[in-house]
């Protein structure tokens, strides 16, 4: 929307999460909290996003979000001061939306509803509110009809106010001129000695220009302050992703034991067995089975393939159709073509494996010479016997056979048998 600007507040001290890293860069389902909020903001105001940062995170935010503007809040003086910092960066004649870098579940649909309520009333602003099962810790919203009279922070609330279960999300929209002409008058005369942006609601009400409010689901407004909050957030996002996958035709057995990523793509008629971990950048095509205790990251799994149990598919691997990757097999940065079988206890790295290849148990590609990674190429219809070491760089031609227990250090021509093995000697015991 061209008539709004989004301000994302990220300048909190992050003390309760007990980390050297700003809490907004901690991840849930392989994506940082701040990336979720930014993705939503881009749907609302793609060309007008401003981050309010602290000294600890401004460089990282500036580097990661080059299309947005950043401003430093030099001292943590509260949310009103944080928003006030953006005054000179704001494009004129645009309403201001306030978002929070640690509230990643907020949906663009809820913000659009907030904007619609605001626009239809032609008022000063609108607040996104919710009813909490346990309102402890939240600011309480006092209303008269559909108008906001006042928002009281938990630390300032008396017993009567604490009985209110209508809570402040902090997410709001406000006309720019009203917001900035009144933020400057907000003081820090409170227990926390901070300038609370929530004071703007009482100012508006007393000015006979009250905010309206619209409701939102409490789950969408879940925030992160502690490690416990982060784990809870991750579970919530994991459950949402897995629910969508199941609804789209994926069978996930014991889904509570399976981890996926925010960008996981799984086609219909796939089966994911218990204790599977799917990291970011994974595409799984239809009719694939991922067996228990397998880990896949940044790879593509072709139609009809079977992975695992206890297999590891590392980044930049492409698995073709009807491939079998068995137990305790590791694939790294390799292309495995259709109908190939690597069933047991093998490592394939920096390799291209052709169609209809059989890799015997205990086979490894020795791809690192201490200085650089080297490439192994195995062409179609090759049979590699068990316990073979293939020392790259080399090529094994099509329709060849490698004898079990061999150490292959030279290219093997097509239609050949390659054996490298010392003669067996039997010596009688004395």
C-alpha cells in the first residue's frame, strides 16, 4: 500500500534471552524472527519500511535489509522515543504502522484489517487488540464502545485494571502528523522511567480524537522475550507448516517428532516417518518416502525416491527419480541420477553418479586432498563393490564394475572391470 509506512521496532536490549546476539536474529523454523516481520511489512508497504535499531544490531540489520531504512536509537528510552527517532526518515503524508521485530506471527491480513478499520472511520488511528487467556504482562486496553480510552502498561496497572483481559498488541496505525506532534510530549515519569507509546491513546481520547480498535487472535500476537518464548514460537510455526503440508496430501507420521523449515516444499503422496529433520532449502517431489532419523538440507529429492533410515543429505545435492539412499549413507554436494542405489554405510561427496548405478556398502569417495575438493564422476550402469575407496579426481566409465575392497586412483574406461587388491596370504599358526 503506497499510503502507509511501516516502522519495525528492534531496539530492545534483549536481556531476558541471555544471548550475545539480538533476539530478533534468533530463528524459528530456520528463519529469524525479524525476517518474518519484514516479510509481512513488505506486503503492506514494500517501499516504505524503517527499522529502529540499537548499537548491537544496526550493522546486521542494515546489511541484511538493504531495501529498508535504519535508524539508531542511541539510548533505550522506550517505545515512544524509538518511534520519534524515525521522524526525519518518514515520507510525508503517509499513515504510520508500528510493528515489532519480536512478534513474527502477525499476518498481513490482520494488518490490512487494521488499515481498513482506520480508513473507513477517517479517524486518528486504530489499535490491534486481543483477548488474552492469561493477560499477565500485557498492557490493558480500556474502551468505551469501539473507542480506546486508555492503555495501561502492566507495571502501572492497579488491581482493577489488571482484571481487564482486553490487551494491547502494540501494533497500531496512526496519522503521521498527530503521532509526531504528540509523541514529543510523552514523558518518562513512570516506574520503568521510559517513554511509553501507549500514552498516545489517552492523549487522543482527551483530544476528542480517540483511536478505534480491531480484534486479532492472541496466537498471532505471540512475542519472544526469553528462550522459553523462542522454543514455544518455534513449535507454533512448526505446527502451522506441518498442518499445511498434511492438508496438501503429505503423510507425516508422529508429526510432533518431525522438524521442517519455513520454506520446506513437499509434494503430495510423500511419507515422512518419525524423527526426520528437514532444514531450509529442501524440495521433495511426489511419492517420496523419508525414513526415520534422516536429515536433509538444501537439496532436491526426486520423484519416487526412498531416503533413509538414518541418512544424511547435505547441501547442494540433487537426488533423481526412484533413487534409494539407505541407512547411514551421507551425500554431499552431489548429483545422483535416476534409479541408482546407495543402500548402506557409504559417503558420496562432490560427485556425479549416473543412472542405474549400484554403490556397495562401505564405499567412500575420497574427495579432499588436503588442499581442495576434487570431483568424482561415475557414469551409467556401473557396479561398485563393497568397501571401495574412490580417490578423486577420476571418472568411472559406463557399464564398468569395481571389485570389492578396491582403492581406485585412476580413471576406469567404459565396459571394464577394475580391481586393486593385494594377494591374500594364509599363514599357519605356530
